[in-house]
C-alpha cells in the first residue's frame, strides 16, 4: 500500500442492517457493500465486522419477533450466518471482489498461539485482496466466552491487524455531550483525544432493540484502539458516502485521535492487556510498587503474596497490598515455584537476578487510558 492507502476495519451493527420489521434489509446491505467497494477500488484494504446473523435467521425458524432466549438466538444465528455471508458474497462478487468468512470466539484471542494464527490468516487474506467478514461465532458462544459485543470485537481485530482506522457505523451520527434522544440541544463532539469519565457517564448503556451495544460499548472500543495507536470514527451508517468521507476526514461524526504523547502497545502487550485472561495474582510489597512501575519488571524480592495456581507462561495480575491493580504480566515461573521461594526452600534461586515478569511482557496501567 502507498502512504495514502489505508487498512480499514469497518464495523456495522444489526440496527444499521435491518428493516423496521427486524429483518435484514437488502437495500442497506447493498449500500454498505457499494461503499466498501469504493474504498477497495481506491486501493484500501478493508475488513468488515458485521452483526446481523440473528436478524437474518430468526424468521426462517418461524419466530415472528427477535427471540429472547440464548438457545433460540443461537439457532437463529446458525441459520442466519449462512444467509448473511451468502448475501455479502454475491454482492461483492458482482463488483469483482471475493469475501471470506471468519467466525471467532474470545477463546481464539485468549490463547496467544491461536491469536497469532488468526492475525496471520487475516493478513494473508487482506494482502491477496480478499474482504474478510468477521463475526463472533454466536451459534456456540456462551456469555463467559463472548467478547461482549461486536464493537469490542472490532477494536481488538483492528489492533490485531495493525489497522490504520476503525470506523464504527451506527444509528447515531457520533458522540454527543448529552443523550440527543433525550436532550434536543445536545452538541456533537467532533474530535476526541481522551475519553473522560464525564463522556462515559453521559453515554449510558442503552443499545437499540436489535443490537447488543450502546454508546458505552463504542467508547470502550475506541479506548482500545486509542491505546493501540489506531484512529477511530463513529458516524451514521445511512449517511451517503459515510465510509469514503470518514477515511478522507470530511464526514459528519466523531473522530477519535490517539494522543501522540501516549504509549502505543505492540502486539504482545495488546494481547496481554486486552485478550489474555489472567490466571492468578501476584501481590507485591508497597515498598516495591513504584520501582515496578518505573522499571516495569518484577523480581522475586518484591513478592508479598501469591494467589491462585498458574504455570510458567501464564498471565497474572500484579496487585499492591491494598488490592489495587498495577498491571498484567506473563510470568517466567509457576505459582508452585514462587511459593517455594517464599517458604525459603530455594533461596539461591529466589535471590537470583532473573525477573519473575520481564518488562517486555508487562503492561502497566500507566501505559493505557483504560482499566486492564
């Protein structure tokens, strides 16, 4: 790609793809595809994170309204995902482009080897001119294995593939200083360099009737991209040429710009911070807390207590004695080894200079604008 060509992740929610009756709208789907095709024709690489599997399938199962129970939703997604990808594939193929399907769960990201495999697969597809269409595998996913919503999934995918920009298309034209549905004179915020507590408070939690995420989930997604050095945009899906204008910087909506002075996490630290899932806790002495934050490494002499069972290579939380989380890190030793050191059965090793957590495998809260 040239300097003007970008790697773009586009996320579109169910509410932006469905009709008033809750079914997939062929007209909305066609307009979205046409906009992505325009970006492709200009040389950009595009990956689409698309909701809509349940909406595409529930009527085929005989439901008159969108189902409420998990088994019914999963059954609807089982039927709808195939119909949705078939519709996308036909539309893209009519413009000379091939689409692929990738269905993932959070466990695909929580395992570092699988995480890297997913990245390698997506990179091959993008470099070969394919348009990957990503969705969570709703047919088999349960709450404890879910990303939460496709806003979060899109943000993590953007970091995974080193995207230049994440564009979230919604049924609202950006972030406002108050809820525009309740406050008619609310003002659109055109650019955000830091997501504040006030912004989160005004965002609320409500989503649409056919989607799972509201403004709060979008802010959480942009926190992840900003921490990863990726630009973001939020705008209305039904605005003409919204994708082209978003990439060119002329769209009506909200732009999320990473702070140039903030830390940008590499792939390893992105995985630790956003995907790993800690398996235990290491509590450090209060006297060592600032030293650990400063040098971002943890040595045996700083350990006050060990909680949980974990093996060498696991991710653990690093806490102070008051229980405040300092960060996350990959340990070089198991919990049983560390407990032996604490009991004094291996003083020679405990006194060694080898780090329990190396600085390259440690993510401190100060490196992020969001909680780990």
